């Protein structure tokens, strides 16, 4: 199906990032948040992002102004009714997402594609919260959405081929490289990445090496741009804990037991977002 207007639910880093990507691709975007201040704040963040591109000579000012103008902040779910694709990027909590999908099902057309930016939660449960599970698909952007090239297009057992193809084409129009993956916890990237990250925490917990040396070893020895503990701080320890617990719930693998992370999250040490995690910021 042809997409002209995209709805984004969620005004956090990922919601604003995906809204920017869609607007830069030429789509009209409705960015919905629970409060107008949050929605307008996300649009302001998009404005700052494209202004930096202008300063670096990567975008003309007129183009940047057009990108911002394509994004309309809103608190009203009914304003998503004329969108051909609506993507949720709210908190990584299954009951919250299911409730949102129930609401979206009521306000959108039967042929609207309902997408989730979840990084690991079971898509089929969100799909079954609607009366059109064939139109529900995962469209998982990576942070920062404006920079990262990959999008995982996730198909539940209920997702129609037409819906998958629409999601793949949307990702391509956004200038991304989509990969197609089944609805399994962690999909591709996180299923491979988080056992590695969790084991890095175990090394630190066991006193094998300091956090600085763990990170330095993986950067110098494997050519990674960031060490595992630096990356956990960037992703957010609360988000990382949710992903690892979802992986453990599905697979029961001991590599997914995140004991040290639980303690840090309980202490409010969430990484860069709280200025304190494995490192202090």
C-alpha cells in the first residue's frame, strides 16, 4: 500500500528519532504523546537535530525547515486515523503496548499498518490485542534512528505478506537497510548482542578485569567502536535489563540471567540517562 502519512506514538529518544527519519523521507508525520509539552519537546529535538546537519553542511536550511514542518505534535489518538502506518515507540512494557494497540485498533482504518518498535517483546501478543492481527508488524529501528542504517522487520505468525512488504518498503523509503526476521525474542541483533553484553557484566562482577580493561579489550581486540559496558550505559540499563529478562523468559539460557543489572537498576543507576551506570557522566 502507498504511505503518505505516518503516525508515531511516543515522544522519547526513539519516537523523535523515527519521526525525524520519516519526515526526512518526505512523509507527513503525526507525533502523538500523552502531553502536548512532550510532543512539542520531541519536535524541538528534531529541529535541533536537523539544525546540526545544516551546520555541518549536510543539509540546506530550507530542507531542514521542511522536515520540521512535516511533523505535527498531538495528544489525540484520533489524529492518527488518517495515517497509513502507525508505529508505537512507547515504554518497553508488554501490557502498556497491548493497551495502546487496542486503542489504535479502534481509531485507525482496517487497512492501516500498525507497527511496533519493540526490540524483543512478543509481537504476536500485540497483534492479538487488535481485530486485525494480519496488519500488525514489527519495525524495529536502532538508536540513534537518524544514524543507524538497520531496521528489523518482524513478522508474527499472524502478519500478512502484504503487511510485511509494506513495512519493508517503508524502511527502504526511509533510507534504511531492512532485514526480515521471525517473531522470536531478541530478533537478530539483540539475540546475538545481549548474551555478549551480559557476559561482560559477569566478567566485571567476577573480578576478571576492570571495566576500563573489559571495554578496551573489545575495542582494540575486536575492532568494536564501543566496549560492552559503555554500550550498556548508552542503551540504558533498564532497557537492557528488560531485553535480557525477555530473552531468559523465552529461552531459559543461563547466559540471560542478569543479576548484577537488576541491582544497578534498583539503585537507579541506568547509565547515561541518569549520569551514572558502569561509568559516571
